[in-house]
C-alpha cells in the first residue's frame, strides 16, 4: 500500500467518467478512479536530461499517480512496447501456435533504421525475440498478420489511435500510429485481468513471456521500447509489479531531441521508473 505521506504532494486531483458496460483500455478513467498529479516526479527526468512522463496505477486503491496530467494522455509511437499486443494478435490470428515457434531469419534487415545487431541475426523463437527485442522477428510476423487484421484487433483492444497509414509493416516504430501512457496502462490492466476479447490461453502466454524480474517477493512483467523516428528518441518502459502489497501498473515515456543524444537514454527508462516505484514503496529501497 502506498504510504499516505506520498499523497501530501498532490497538486491537482481529477476524476473522469466512462460509459458502463465497456472494456476500458482507452484514454479514460473509470468513475471510481482518481488521477493525482505528482510534479515531484519530474526531477527524475531532469536528472537524466530528458523530457518525459510517468504514470502509476495502484490496482488496490484505484488511484492513478502521474507526473503530468496532459502528457500521460498524449500519444506517440509505442516502439517495441507494441510487442505485447503484437504477440497476442499473432497468437489470436493463428500466425503462431505459441511463444516457442521459430521464425526464420530473412537474411537481411535495414541496419540504418534498426542499428547493427549481428547477435540477433539468426533463426529465433518468438519468446527470445521478445526478450532481446529483435524487431525483425515481429516485422516478419506483421507481414503475415496484415493491416486489416491489425485494424480489427486494435479496435477491439482499444489500443492506440489505430492510425495505420505507415506503408511499411513496422508501423509501431515509424509513422502516425500512437498510444499514450494512460492507454498503455489500461491495455495492460485488461490483459492482466483477462478482460481483453482474447483467449485465456493466449493472454496467459503473453503474461508469462513478459516476466523480466523476480526478486525479494516481487515480480516485474514489462517491455521496453525505443524508436528514433522524426529525429526524436522516444523511449518506454511499461508493465506491472506484483508484490505482497498488491499489483501496480506503470508506464514511463522519455522524449529527447536527437541533437542532444545522451548515452544513458536507454538505461534511464528503467532507472526513472524504478526510482518512482521505490519512492512510492512499491519496490524495496
């Protein structure tokens, strides 16, 4: 449970409504939820010399904590965090049977767009590709899934702005597709609670693949993301923490003009998130 003392720094309190009887994975909050702005979270971004926002949802107390109420509703490319939804869609469409299915290395990739990573240029399971963020694997799956299927499933999941105008298969790293941090968490909540219009088996597979850390009685299930589209670094870490205290969802997004590249941009995604979670006593200090 988040200590009362951490709520004393609340600057503004908002409550929002949602129509009953619908899965809420969009940019809205439920009638019983409240969003509290914590401007003190911003110093973590300042320390990393980046702009950005973080939002945390306490599943027990139905309380949202955000560094900026407007920023957490603003949509940007999801980058590799889309692998969460992508894996589920690949399973639901039957493009893959399970997370252990092997995808054949196509023989080449665009190293200008994706960087040079020879360690991932080989046949690979979908699970390993998720863990090491081998983008080429999910691009190959996207070619098989097709844009029409994506439109159907993204609408059903209320995931992002559903703008799939990017001509290439990799619409989550380039183009006009976008999702907000708030939307990220609402999607993750529906996945965690089994409320998405998808089979329990397939949702369980995705949740199992997402586990990245287990220590001191807590489990973190999450995915990073990083795209460099339009000369901007857009970095993410989204997921949830399971602990004896309960379940807490998080979405952190970093934004940085590539003219001001910092070597620690990638590591700051997790560092900022964990600093916030420790400050809230969700993770041990």
